[in-house]
C-alpha cells in the first residue's frame, strides 16, 4: 500500500491542476475557433438543434426542450449557461447575424433579462443552415460526447465566416477576446479577392473590409486604430452614437439619439444623461426622454432656449457612454492554440478550412456517385436480359441464393446483384431504361466535375467562390456603422458646464472655504461665519468660471474650479478641506491663495520655504488631475519642521529679497532661481546659520521703494530699499537690524511698499490689528532697530504686515 502513495509538493500539484484547467477553459469554453467562429457551447447548441430538426423550416419548439437536449447529450454544464448562450445568439443588438430565431421575450437593449426558457420558443435561423450544411458528408472530425453515447463535431463546416461576421467576446485563464462584428458582404468580398490573390496586402483587403459593422450602428472614428487591429490583432477605436440636432418651437432645440455604441445599455445611458440634468452639471438641458418603440431607437434631449447644442453634445460625449472606446483583442483558437488574429490570417484560415471541407465533401460525393453509377450500370444490363434474370430469381431458393446465382451466371458484382434482387416489380418497365440511362449520364457528369474539383485548384476555387457569393446574395445586408477617418478631440466648453455668474468667495487660514451669492453676502457682510481665531486669507468677488489655487504651509496646492466650491449662506462657515481631502494634515494651514481665469498658462510662481530654499514652477505644471480627493505637492519640504512661507506670481525681470529672522536681507534677481517641477525642493535662497530661518521672501517690482518690518520686540521701521544692494542667490546677505547684547532683535514680519503708500496694517497672533500712518514715523536707516509700536506681552507677536488699500477697505 505504501508504494502507491506519492508525496508531491502543493506547488507542483496546484501548478499541474491549474495548468490542466487553464488548457481546458482556453480550448473548450471561452475562446472561439478561428474556422467556424464558435465557442463549444454555441457549436453544441447549433448541432443539437439541427439533429433535432429544430430548424427554420419547422415550427418553433420550447427553448427548455432544446436546452435539455443540449445539456443531456453534449454540454454537461448548467442549463442557465446554455440558455444564456442561446439568448445571445438570438439578440440582433449583440450579434450582426442572429443564429437563433427566438419567439418570445429574449431581452432588450435596456439589459432586461430574457424570459425563462419554459416560456420562450426557439429554432435555428436560416443562416445557421449555411453553417451546418455540409455536416453529413464527412467534412469534419466527429468525436464521442462526454458519456460516449453519441458523436459530436469538433468544428462545424461553416460556409459563413462567422468569426468576423458575429465577432466574439470572452475571458479565459490568461487570455481574453474581443472581436467586433463585421458586414457579411464585405468579409465575403475580401475572401473572394484573397482566394484569387493569396498574397493580398492589408491595404487591398481593407478596400473591401472597411471596419467593424456593429448591429447597433453608430459611428466609428479612427481608421488608424482599425488598421492597427487588422495588422496586429489589437487596436483601439472610438465608437459614438448617431445624433441629430433639430429645432423646436419657441427657439428651442432637441438632440435626438437614434443609434448608440455597441453593447451600451440604453436605460443606463438615459439615466446618466438625466442625472447630469438633475445635478445641473450642464446648463441648458430641460428634459430627457426615451421615446424608443418598435419602429426604432429614439432618445430625446430637449434643450432650453439659447442653449448650446454642440457644447452640450460634446459634454455628453465626454462624460457618458454616448461615446466609448472599443479595444480590439482578436484572440481565437487556431490549431488548438490561442493566437492573435489579424485580418489576413483570419481570412486565410477560413479559406483553408473551406478548401478542406469542399475537398472532403467532394471525395464523399464522388465515392457515393461512383457507387450509384455502378448500380445503375448493373440495372441497365439487367433490363437487356430481363427474362433470364427473372427466371433465375424465380428458380432460386431464397434471396441469398438468388444473389449468388446472378453473380455466377451473369457476372454481376455483389452490389449489382443485391440491387437487382431488392428491385420492386413496378420498376421493371420499358420506360425505366431511359430514366436509368439519363441517371447514368448525369452521374458521369457529376463524377467528372467532382474529380475536377479534387484535382484542379481552379475548380476548387470556383466552388468556394460560388458558395460565398450565394451566401452574400441570400443574407447580406447594408452596412449599419459609419466609419470616420479621425478621432475627434473633445474639448468641453466651460460656458456649457458653468453658469457665468459673480459670487463671493471666502477662504480661511484654518481651511474653511465657501462661495455665496452676492445677495447673501450683502445681507450679512459683517458676519462671515468663521471662528474669531480663524483669519481670512481670501475674501473677494469672483466669477464661477474662474479657478481657486490655495497654497498651504505644508507645501501643498488645493485646486478648485470656483463653480465646484460648495455654495453656503454667508453666515455659515462653509466646508472644511478635511471633509474632501484625504491627505489634509491637522497642523496644515492655508498660506495664500490665487484666483485665476485659466490655470493652464505659463505663468511662473515663486515659492520659498523657511529653511532657505527657493524655486520657480510653471502654473500649468502644478495643477493636479485628480484634485477632488487629494491636494498636490508643489514644493518638497526637506524636514518635518520646514514650512512654505511665500507663493507669488513673478517674471524674470523682477527681483526677490529674502529676510532671515536674525535680521539679514539678501537681494537677487528672480532669473537666478531655476524653473523646476512640482515635487522638488528648489535651490538655496540664502546662507543661514544654525538657529536662523527665512521669515519672508519679498518680490520687488519697479514701484517697490521701501522695506517695512516689525520685530519680535514690537518695534517698527521702514527704510529705503536701495540701501540693500543687489547681490546673488545663496549668499549671506546684509544686516537690516543691529545686534544688541542685552536685547535680541529678530524680524517678525516684513513687506515692501511703494513710495506713495500711506497706511500699513499689522496683524498679531492674538488677531489684533494695528493701522500705521507712515507719516507718523520717520524714515530709518538700513541697520536701525525701529521705534516701539507694539507690546508683545499684551498685543502678541506680529504675524503679518501689509499695505492697506484704503479704497478697498472703505
């Protein structure tokens, strides 16, 4: 007993078993055969129904009966999988030429399920007869079924290039297939040409096969994608709905959709478009209706007066399944192996198969005709000696003896003698001689023709060509899908998606944001809904077509189109960024904000951090694609203690001045700062000692005349900018404060101001504000420490100092 036990590793067993299973589902379940274009379940459905005479020229039978027969004899799997395959073969919106004719509810383009098999009736469609026609003439290999009780074909001798005509879709282990449907006449025309020109180029074949022809019609864009797919087996095209814009009364318009992309569920599409209307994602859609009936498909989108039909249609193409990408992945079984099917090798494989079928059929028919001719020759000779033959038979003991006597006395062969003995008496008339002679002549002609087919390539090709033309004549239909050369790029016009209106925008340091109507703002302008300890970063009137860029002290950018910012009453605090951003940090604060008309510009932004790094980046390179759930890094910070301190729009003609806490100022040209990508730290702005850090990075313009600053001791001063000479980046800088042994002076906040500035505002960390009249303070020299202004113990430390616009404040 012990020697019958084999120890194997789990990996070896699993690998071997899974390999066997994979081979089975690749060859015997999910992928079609390159010759008849059928998967095993489809082939068994057609064969079983044909064997049961459940064909187009017989009455319908219950689908349950067909399924039971298929499952019991050929396909030992679930009845639901067989019935689902039957239903798909009958759905004229899934397959280009339905192979099953089903009576009853077989589903719908709205993805409604078919009725149960006990309710529906089915039979083979007429075209299925062309797939099964030569089956009885030993044209294909027959193998035993699963229980060895009967035989089934390994492939059907199809006269229809079904792989391309009806396409295929399926998923197996490591392989998937997506072959689109094609037009029967186009494929047959290409086959006929390829028959006469075996080395035909792809370009020549594509003169016949323009591209896929979906049963649902639609428009295919991208001839290059079709060509690539036909050349390699893989490619991508865009499929879009057929639409028409027509006028209505009162200056309105409607968009009518009459054809939708292949395998798009109509009900889901209508629901998606109506959801866009309800959510007001697009301005101008007043109603969405599905008016489809037995006459055809019709989805009507009624537009408001003055709405942009083209703009709305572009948005719907972009955001819904009115336009989809179809990816060719043409995999089929060829010589028991999965292969990528190109147009040329797919058509060639079908022609090779048809040649093999016709040769086998011809050999079968030839053998049968020769056997019959031999019998006819015996019957003709028998009629010439009829009396003697009758006498011989009458004098014989039995049938066997009669047969042997005919062979012995008249030199008939055994086959001829048996045919004579079994002949009915009414056939022994004078008139039958001429009929037999005519039959003999016809058989002789048939035998000659069959021998010609078997021996001459031209005759073989003529038969195949004739059969292909006959199939085209009987079953061909007009192309339904329109093909356009180029894929149209979809650019959504914001005027369609965004109502153009002015709103009030508020952004706080702690991360609250909101937009309010101007009416709500004017009604309660003094009550902005923020906490007392939450300073306002941005409070201005903007347009819904503009864009907000909020920069945080952690080096992140939060991007929002203004129209996407939540609408609140002005008295309410708004929405906190932590509600939508998964990477919001509890210590994160909004540093500054910009509102721009177009974020996709080449504007340069200067960014500086407190640990002495500085960089420039182009605005359009900073805008994140997936901005709704995460903020994007715009400056990589070196340490956990590093913070972004400045973001400002600049140009290369300007200068920048960095100031450190210890009272050093360095002035250099913006052009010395390299332009780099978003997720970078930049370069050194100024040389810092161990305990020092940058407190401000100020951009100087042609109007900048003075440097104003507040110290940690509460002193204030302003001095001339030209006292700080232009230097170079990464230097130490010059003193703008004088060191004292007893009192440590450090810069708390700083700004630059023009010569005509009269008032400055200082804000402290206790949210106290102090307005300074510059005329009350004399101009100081560069190294002065300033005059006393604040009491840090009671007023707090200065957080910011900035010029005050009296007109805007008023």
